[in-house]
């Protein structure tokens, strides 16, 4: 299981006919649904928050959201999976409300696939680019910050603050990217000459002394 729909696989095969050099990092259907629910104006309230959606019916609905962004995944199956990972809840009026913007609690193979695609691979691209382009003007940001001078009792607070700030920054970048998606998605669909994938990666880490001494 790759997390890609049959439609996505057909698209990748089609694109490869045009270029073997184009590598596109794609959302899985679950993450795409959550992302669009938080960024597509059709599914947002006047205050910019995700709407509570009826499952199906005329007008804006969860089924419409899945039809637009879920590939060939049926709305019922998407709802079941989102409930399984606690990404949505049912309101007292029977509407569906997202409780997460990023999909957590995925199965191990989904985590592995997502990690390889969205963390290790972009980090490798960054490293190779900076090695091949030593000129500072062409440098891609790749920064970590660390300290040894925290007590074990401070670890929980440090990790909580780091995670909160990373997620908030990621949300702000996601909002900016959503603006570009709204402008260009319709025009670029199926176009092999569309722009390359750009993005940022942020992460929290701890060094395990039993595994590494990189920061000594």
C-alpha cells in the first residue's frame, strides 16, 4: 500500500512519459482531504475555519469534498478512515467536523511511506543541492539548533514548545501554499510543464547517545 489512488498512479505513469526528471511529492487522499477542508474557501466559514459538513446532499457536503479531492476513494470509506484515526467527529446535529489538520495515527507502513516521501527525500534534495551549489546566493535553508544545557525536568516543556511552534509555522506555510493552489490548480491539472514542487521541512529531534554522538 502506497497511499496513492489508482488515479494518482495513472497520473504518475502519464507524467513519466513526458519527463523522467520530474519528481512530484503528492498528498495521500487522507492528508489531501484534511488540507483542503482547512484551505478551500468552498468548505470554510466566513471566519476562515473549516465548516461542519453534512455527509451528502445538495450544495457543500463531505461527499463533495471527497469527490473533489479524494481521488477514487468513496466518501463512506473516507469517512470511516478519518473516524478511525480520530481526524473527524460527529456534531450533535449529525454534521462532520475535522479535529485535525494533519493526519496522525497512521499505520506503520503509511508512516514509513510518508516519512520517506516528505522528510528523508526532501532532506536529501536539500543536501545535494547545497553540496553542488556552494555559492551562498544559491543556498537552501537547512538549519538546526540544539543545546546540551537542559535538565531532564525541562525536556517535556521544551518539546511541547518546539512542537507547537513547528506546527504553527507549518500551518502558516500551508495557508500561503493554499493561495497558490487556488490560483493555479485548475490550470496545471494534467499539464506536464507545471512548476516543480517546492516546500519546507521542520522537525524536532533528540539524540540518543546509544546510537549517535554527532553533536559531541
